[in-house]
């Protein structure tokens, strides 16, 4: 008995699937590398963002006569430290920075705390009138803050708070934007199952907020705290109305008193503006990496 071996036709032999040749940067876990055009665009944006700060430093290192000439100076002069010392002493920036740090720190901490609790309530709790109340909160964001200056000043005057720091602190303890920001973040970042599991275990509302909501909202809380701190530090209109340069000034009020006279000293004003900006740069240099890392961590979890 003979056995005949037949070779199957070529069409019947299964072919191995062709492997797609993707660049290493496109594979999972690989880094994406931009081309020269991307680097050029990023470099232009970086230069454009840094130019106002660099120009402020250049103007602070010159004198007023040189700044008035055409073309303006494009490099540093020799009067930088002299102008910084004059601005520090004339504007009493030491006390002003302490006052502004106190006001901005209290405002940022309080806004973050209250906004997280209110945002959790609007995002995860069910109660009557929740939608209408949220619309009211969003509606207050559309009202220009200048409209509330006169009634707010009348209230502060009746409380005898003029030229005192509490006149600046108390109006900034709540933020409609903070509530909206935390609500939008907690809707996605906080699973309902986690809250229900805590309820089943017998956790009270405060324990849920303290042990579940705050850890889950930590990245957004860091971002909101930074935004409120910068906003309060740079606020000018309201502190200028209720504070004076000689009483309890903030940085912006103190800098506004520089260079007064028949011919304002522009270099001295620029030196004061540079000193008022340096603390913000220091804060971001110290905590910027943690804030960006928190944002990315929250995005991955969400």
C-alpha cells in the first residue's frame, strides 16, 4: 500500500500577517518626538511669553532718559540693583509683600476648601433646586466685578474696615469660578461607586469628604489654589480703593505709588513691578512640577 503525499496549493497555506512597521515613537510607551517646525513654533511662543518679563528687567536696569530715546534699549544697563533698592525702600515693598502673601494665602486656602465642598455637593449629591442653584452660581460669573464696587465699599465703610486687610480678604473668600471648576472635575474624577461603598461601610458625610473627596480632588485643588493665589496677588482695583500706600498696602497698591511726580520715573516703576513679580515666579518654580504632575495624574485616573 503506497501513500501519496500531495502538496497543498499555495492559496491554502495560511500566510502570516504582515507586521505593521510603526516608528518606535508611535508604539505603546514610546516618546513622541516633534519635528523642526514644532520646535520652531515652541521656541517662538517661549520667546514671546518671556519678552515682557525680560523687557521689564531691561527697563529696570536703565534710567528714564534712556528709556525715552528711540530706539529703546534692548540690553541690560548698570542701574538694576540701584533701582531695585530705591523701589524697595520708597514703596515699602517688604511690608507690602507680607500683606499680599497673607491676603493671597488666606483667600486661596479658603476658596479651595469651600469650592471643593460645594463642587462635591453639586456634582454628586441630589437635592431639590440643585440645577437652579448651579445656574445662579454660573450667572454670577457673568456680572462684571466693577458693578459691586460701590455697595461693597459702603458695606466695608459701615464695618469700619477701610485701610485694613480684612476689607480685601473677606470679599475674596468665595469664588463662583472655583465652585464650577471643582464641580466639573469631580463629576469625572470621583466615581459614584466609591462614595456608595463608603456609605455602606457607615462613613459619615464629613468622613466621605475628608477621606475620599479631598484625595481625589487634590490635583484640581492645587491648580485652583495657584490660580486664586495669582489672581489675588495681582488684584489692583479693590485694594487700591480700600487701602492706602502708607497704611496696609498690598504689592500692587505700593507699586502704584512709585514714580509719582511731574515726570514719572519709569525705570523705578519697572523695578517695583519686577520685584512684585519675582515672588510669583518663585512659587511656580517651587510647586510648578507638583501641580503639572497632579494634573497629569488626575487626567490618567479620570
